[in-house]
């Protein structure tokens, strides 16, 4: 059942790689490394759909075409950077950016479609992207002040000709003059990105099409009209690239038809005017909807490990507790409705206030289960995890509160406790 070229990436820190790979191999999967990214893997054997694996369901891996991983890697934000992802759903690139910038970095993701926004948020939740925030808004309408962002990822709507292997009719649907609205929108988004970018900042423009009008021609237009310069990209190992389809395009990347992975085009621009600086935006005093929570003083919250949360605040909105990254509080202007990372549920007030962690809020568990203040279940085999994922309960000692779930010492999530039984309640 192997699908040639099928790729995924590990969603974990380097010390946890053997554990996540062991979880996959325990279910019969085999895979090998990819040369362009240390956490990328290529499937060799797929005994059943990879998306149904325990590692995928727990958010410990993310299935992604190898070419789709290139834009965040080419943008190459350093740890602690602020990144704007202008066209984000389904979140493949957003969640990779979240990993690249690390907990102290911040990623803001916009998406105008309610359905696609739901998918984006679900994927960020599953991958533990606690340093990301999202909003339902068209990217061209983002109300940020000019020159705010040091890094911008722009992967705009395109004709998708590079995905013809998966979508055979795509070139029929988007042919001839039908691409004109897309070309116009791409120009609008490039212009908006140039406005929001700091002097010296970087914007990575990418598409999954082979159409020259949406690729090299857009680069030429941006260089002619916008205050941007082309910054050459180094060819990542493991891909075959073809020459640009226009002159004066040295340093853009066009994944060749004969290369593994979808057809992709990438161009990296810098904004004239100096070197980009991380930070530089002072904190805003604002009245946020909802109420601020002190998790450490809530029933259930006193057993959490809050040291793994980055700098920020926790707020309750409609009974749900969200983590709001400090950079989100500093950068996002008033009037823009947005959402942070969901941590769980809050109920009651004062001394009776109670917090229940969300199943996938593994950031609230210590990396070492022996240091956990809460009860923990550290599974050593996949049978127990498979039972939980099929809706079965497993026996556990009587007690109160949620139970931290680990697999061979790796934090996985939270289990609900019902008497002497444990349940996995994530949807």
C-alpha cells in the first residue's frame, strides 16, 4: 500500500525523535530520512493510511508534500522571530513556521473562509502550535501598521497546476483567461506584504503552479513596482530544479516536473531600507474580552507544569481557556478579532474556579513524567493507545482530575478520568 513520494515531518524536539519513530514502527510503518530537512521523512511502507496512525492522531507527525515544506524553510525565520502567514489554511506551512521560530517566536495566521479557518485551527491545535494566533480575515484587509513584520510568508491562491498528479482536472479548471482574477489577487497580496514588511525584512512568495504569469511574471512586477529586492535562494538537497522561465530571475526556485514532490515556485524578497529587527513593538494596554485566568490558583490548574508556556496570558472566553502569546498582545491591533491557542475549559469563580486541560494541551505536561504533579499514565506499547483511540476506556486508580498521558516518557496529552477508568476525549 506504499505511495511513492509520500512524505511527512516529525512534530517533536530532537530528543523525542526516537520515540515518535518507534511509535510509527510499532504500527508497521517504515520510512527514511529526507536530505533537505532534519525532521522530514519519506514513507517506504504504509500498512494502512498514515493519517490513521497513532502518531498522526496525536499530532506527533504531520503529513505534508515535500515541496510544500520548502516555503517555510526558505523563509528561514530565526528562533524568536515574528512571522505573518497571510494565506494560511490548512496550516501545513503555519505549523512548520511555529516549529522553526520556537516558543518565544510568534506566528500570526489569517484565513477568510470559516470552514478552512476551522481546519487551520484544528491542525494548529493538534500540532501543539501554542505560539500561533489566528483570525478570520482576508489578508489584504489586515489592519496592521506598515512596517510591523520582520518575516512574511505569502502562499496565495493560485491555479495549482503543480498538483496535477493529485488533481488531474486542475489545468482544465484554471486555463486561459480564468487565471486573471488569481493574478490580480496575487499582486494585491504582494503589495500588502511589502507594506507590512519591516525595512530589511523578508517575504517568501510561493505557489504550487507552473504558470509563468503567477510566478516569474509576478516577481518581475514586484521588482518593478514595489520596494523589494530579490534575494537568491540556495537549492535544497534532494530536489530537481529547472531554470526560471524569464531572464533576470537568478535565485528563484522552480521545482522541476521530474522532481519528487509537487510543482512549486519560490521567490524570496527583502525590503529596501536596512536590516530587520526582531521585536521593537511596545506592549499595548488594552481591554480584552473575557477574563484573565491564573491557572496556578485554579482547582486542576495547580497540578499543571506552566513553565513550558511562553511569555503571555491565559484568558477565558465563553468557558474556554486560551493562551495569548505576549507578541500577539503586543502586535495585534484593537478591533481585530483573533484567537490564541486553546488550553482547556474553565468553570466557576473565586476559590471554586476549576480548570480542565484539553486533551491535546500537552504543553501543560512536564517533559519528564517523573516530575509531574498530576497523576500520569506512561504507556509502553501501542495496544493501550489504540484502545483509547477507538473509544474504549482503560482501568486506572480512583482519584480526581485529568491524567497526563505519555508514551515512553513523551508527553502526548490528557485523559479524562471517570471513576476508575480513563478516556481519550479529543475529537
